[in-house]
């Protein structure tokens, strides 16, 4: 935003329903590939991990945010 220092711009929540299916899939895959969570004794496929996060978004347990200061998208607890 012109005239506003990048550091002062707040993160912007992006409803998952506002994203195209391809964009949403990209955000979900990027998140599960970088988040490094230990899922315990059982290994989950990429598809299963994406499904888990998608259900969290649908239930409001997680949300997507865009950080203009870093030009990055993150999924955070809802």
C-alpha cells in the first residue's frame, strides 16, 4: 500500500472459499510439505495430510493468512 511502511501492514485473512480449487490446493500442499509435523507412529500420504488441513479449515480450526511484509501465505490455528 502506497505511503504505508510494509512493516505496519497487518496480516490479511483469506477465506479458503475465496480461493480457486487450484490455488487452495497449492496453499495446502505447500503448508503440509514445509510444516514438518510428526504425525506419530503412522505415516500419512500427502493427500491425507491435505485432507486433514482442509477439514480444519472447513471447521474453522485453522485459517489462511497472507503476510504482506513477507509476501507469504500461512495456515494458522483458527
